[in-house]
C-alpha cells in the first residue's frame, strides 16, 4: 500500500511572497517541511505540488537537491483541489497525506500514526486526530485519507472558494462524505496543551518562527513542535509576535493593496518606512500588499521586510503594475487646488497639477475609472475653484473616466496655513451646486460628510450631491485637524439620517455599482 505526501506550494503568495524559500534559522521553510516528512517511517514518496507559473521554476533545483518529486499542475493556478487530486493519480497513491507547505513544525510521529491506522484498518477512509477534553490539537496542515476521498472531494468542489483551498468541501458538506468511515486517533497530551498558530503566512509569522528557533538554539534544544510548545509555556511573551495575525476563513474576500511610494535615496525614506509599517499591519489583517518604488535602495528596504517590490520609471509603468496587481479603481486624492501658485504654497513637493491630470488620463485610457477631489476653504479664491472644476471638465470631455467629484472642506485646526476665515455653510453649499452645474459630464458628486459635517452633507444632497461616502471605521486625517469623525458612524445611525432626510440609502462599491437598497 503506497503512502505519498503531497505538499502544495505556491511562491506567489500575496501576504508573504516566496515564503517557502524564506529562512527559519539555518534552512528554508520548505526545507523544514521536507525534513519532517523525510523523518516519517510510513511514507514512500514526497511530492511538491506547484501551479504552472514562471515562479515555480525556482523549485526545480530545490527539489532535486532535497531528493523529492516536483509535480507541476497544468490546470488553473488557483485550483488547489485539482492540483492535489491530479498529483495523487499521477503518483498512484493509495494513501494521500496532505502536508501543508506553510508549516515547519509538522509532527512526523503523528503523521506516521495516521498512515499506519489506515494501513491496518482497510475499512476506514480517513484518519484524523481527535479532540481531547474539549480541546483541539495544535497541529496544522495535516490530512490523511485514501485517494478515493480526494477524488470524491474533487467532484463535489464546484465553486471557486471550494477549489482554492485544501479540500474544505469535506467539512462544508459532511453529508456528501457520510458513507466514508473516519478513524479518530488521540495524540500526545502535549499537543492539546497549547493553542497557537504554527503556520507561516505573514512576515509576523516568519519573525515568530525565527525568534523561537534562536531561543531554542540558545538553549541547545532542537527546533521541533514539542520543544516549541514547552518554550511558549515558559515564555508566553513570544506568542505576542504573531498572536494577532488574522486567520483567513473560507469565504473571506482576498484584498490586494499596491503602495506607490515616491521615496528615493536623495530625499530619505521616512514615508517608505511608515508605509511599510502600514503594510505589515494590513498583511496581518489578511490583505496582500505590494510596493512600487523609484529606486533599487527603496526596493531593497521593502524586500528586507519581506514585501514584493518593483522599481518603476514612468507613470505608464506604474499604472501597468497597478492593473497587473488587481487594482480596478483609483481615488482622487492629491488634487488639492490646481492653480500652480496656490498649489506651490499649500502642498509644495506633491505631484504637479499637470501630472495629476496626466496620471488620470493614462488611467482612463486603460478603460479604468477614477475619482477627483478639490480641497477648498483655505487660501484659494473662488476663481481658483472654478479653474479647478473646469480643468476636470475638460479632461472628462476627452476620457469620460471620472466617476465622482468630491469637494473637500478644509479643516483649519493643527496646521501651518493658519486660516482665519472659514467658509460659511452657504458658501460650501454654493460650491456643491456650482460643481454640479459645471460638471454635468461627471455622474456623481460626493458631499464627504467627514469634512463638511453630516448635517451639511445631507443638505448638500439638495444642492446637486448624490453621495455621502460610507460609515468609516476610524478616520485620523481630518479628525486631527478638527473634524468630528475620528470614530466614524454606526451603520444604523447613518441609514436613519439618510431616510429621515427624505432620501433612499443605497450601498455601492468603489465603481458605483449598486449593491443593496436599505
């Protein structure tokens, strides 16, 4: 009876690219996984299963040096179920061991016990580690079953989310597998004594593993699961390194963020360092993050923090990278006021008015939509606002790419402009009304309640606006300058205020597709 371990690996992970080639101590993550599997006495073969994409080429030499098989799946790169099932047929496996390529702390002894159970009990189809006294074992990424279970799961996995993960259909639709016998095996007590993530999905996870490795090395102990558990009991502070990392669920949407940071060696990397901190937090929350930067030094800083980064030389190249990385809409921030003299004074160093419009024109030429803003109520005059609006109107006549115009009311506290006269509510409403009249070619006008207050924003809906923005969880930019928006607004209150003002609240996405009427 042939038992084969199949290790799904993909080097294009959005949260930690090429994580399987990252080092934990003296060897890579993938090398640790292979080491654990080679220690299994019941296994006949080890197969690394990868999608057919250019990055997978890097694993050919790795697998050859490690003495394991490499299976390249020619189907959909996101089809994990198909990849594993086809590999199990190709290697004619009787017993299939799913061993996560993300977990360097697999227990060889536990895997052997599960395989042995199926070998000795031919009437059983799956072997799993049971719970004990209401506790689940710490193990991650181990599934042992006969090949017919995988083939059945392949047949029943009929949605993208069921195929993009490692056989979740077995737990999602247990009734489809109820005729198959499942053997439960109780594991060692130590494996039930602690609950902590032991897989590597993010830079925080990698940092955790390396800290644990170094501490065990200092104590002259082997880096294995039992020793890690004992260490975490003795030193619970280590758990804080990645305890906060979000574990993505089956139906969680995958979000991707591309940071373009205009940091170069000549002017310092303060804004890049801050962006990297934000990026790390986003990754821990389940978001995939990439960086586009302007020189090799900035790229190296990103890669040191385990982010995928690339150097771009032109606006066209940046936009191509944005589209390539899944960006489908562009916000309109940074427009401020287009008048060059005013702009030079209020935001020196930002992209010029000409280049702001050029960037959006290129974006629109790719068939993409964007928004546009205007910051008013500071040192600009009325003619500057009109000039700003007319420049947008001119570009919109050429491209038709603007979805929404957003006049932003300047917040006067805690900033260097020291504005004395703030626009009246009447002046703000006139600005909205004139914007609506002049920009009859831009479909939407947003009264951003954060800058104009919710009451004035609701009134603005009678002065040409048709959007308020959203509830917002936490707002820090305008609230730091005096806006009453730091904690956002509860959904129920938001909906009530809209209805009470005589309007119909409609939830939308960033491209103004209507999702739900409340």
